């Protein structure tokens, strides 16, 4: 164990002396937190909306027909309780509740805002919520124009599905943490290839040190950095933007470790096939940018076109970011939490097997 610890300390010293690595690992994710936090404090795919009709009148049936005819909208009927459960599981993007008395308000056409629809949205999916509000406003504007009531007879009340005070930055902080862990793992490829080019790996492999100690020290060093990243990003999100971390700390720690190791293994796969440091840089960029922008890190996957959703479902960062949002801020899931853990574990095993087969020390 002593050689392992000594190598880990040496790797940490080398990492700290590399200012570029420090910037990309620690400062770069914080820039995203501060940038998007400043913008969002305070595309259009298919929108699955729950529909609960408490009035069961001809007017409410007509209203449902208008909503159902809107582009990219699919309505699911049910009780408010059932629909709220479906929304929490991620199968619905919003819920519209038609109150009892809606038909009478429409037929009378007077009395001010006599009927108020209730619209539930997920505050962590702000772009999706804004699209839902725009849809509801457009439909109700047409209804009120037909009634010709002044002021409008029908309005709506916006509510959130969570009990916590979540905002779009609450969605972004876990996503940026996932992105930071992804970058930490991917960039492990570049120093490995550089050491191989300089014959450092060849010399180390000729020493009494075992190869698992050489690999283990590098992995342990990056896991320690992942812990530091996690603490810094959560601290900045909590202190500056009031992000409430309400999840299980043990689950969060397990995700950080599993996600870091999965992407470190991917970094070793890149290092296995990159012959030069320049090639490693290029391959890392080719892998990094699709992961960053197609995995729901900055934009909800539900807002993407269908063909991009298919790609997103195949990316490991999708499941890491989704699991982090579920655990940290109780975000609406893209996939069940156990599925996220299973995908990351399978990805780790596959990447480790590939790296073990093809990694070259010289």
C-alpha cells in the first residue's frame, strides 16, 4: 500500500502544478454555474400533458379538443392524484386540471375570472414549463375571445409539482457536476498518452512497482479530485443561488464515485487507441462535446427532436446527470434511479474490459 500512496501523492503534486489542468477541472465548471445562474436566476419536442376534467361538461370536452389539436401535444386523461404520480415518474411534462363549474362560467360569459384552470409544471424543466404556459395562454385567449367576457372569463393558475422551491439553476448544478466528472475522466487520457510518448510508462513498468499500483494511484488521485469538485460546485450553487440539496448523501457519494470511475475508464479506452498526445486531444474533444450537449446537461432532453433523444438515451452522461438531479434536488427522472446506476456500472465494466485488452505501456 505504501507505493500506492506515494504514487498518489506524486500524481497530486503533478496535477496541482499543471495550471491548465487545474483550470479545466475546477474553474471551468464554475464558470458555467455562475454564467447560467446569472442568466436563469429567477426547441419544441413532443409535450405529454395530463388532463383531469372535474366538470365533465360539453364546454370542458370542447376545451380538451382544442388542447389535443395543438401541435406536438398528447393528452393523458386521469385523476389528479394519478396524473401527479405519473408526472413525478417523468412520463408527463405538465398537468391541466379543469375545475368544476367551468361549463357554467363559459355559458354565462360574465363575472370576471369565474373559471380558473390549474396547470402543474416542473420548475426544474423551465424551458418545457414556459412552452406549456405559452400553449395554455394561447388556448385560453381564443376561448375568452369567443365568450367575449370582460375581463376574461377563464384564466389559469400555475403550480409546481414539487414542494421545494426549485429553479432552473437547480436543474443545472447537478448537470454541471456530471459534466465536470465526465471531463475529469476523459482528460485522464491525455497525460497517459504523453507519458507513453516520453517512455515514462515504459520505465515505470520496468520498476518493481506492479501495474495495478500505477493505474490505482492515477484512479485514486482523480477520485480525490472528484470529491473536491463536488464540494466546490455544491457550495457555490448553495451559497450564491440557494440551490437546496435535499437528497441522500450516501447515494450522492456513490454516484460521484461510480460516475468518475466510468469516465476514467472511458479515458483509458481513448488512451488505448491514441498513438500521440495530439491524437488524444482530438479524440477527447470528439467524445466530449456530444456528451456535453446531447445528454441533457444544459437543455432538457424532452425538448430535443426525436432523433436526438435516441442519441441521448445511449450516452452515459445522460444517466449520470439524471441520477444526480434525482438525488440532489428531487428532479423529475428521465429514467428510474436503479436504471441510471445499472447503465453506469455496465459502461464501467465494458470500458474497463476494452482498456485492459488494448492498453499499451510503450
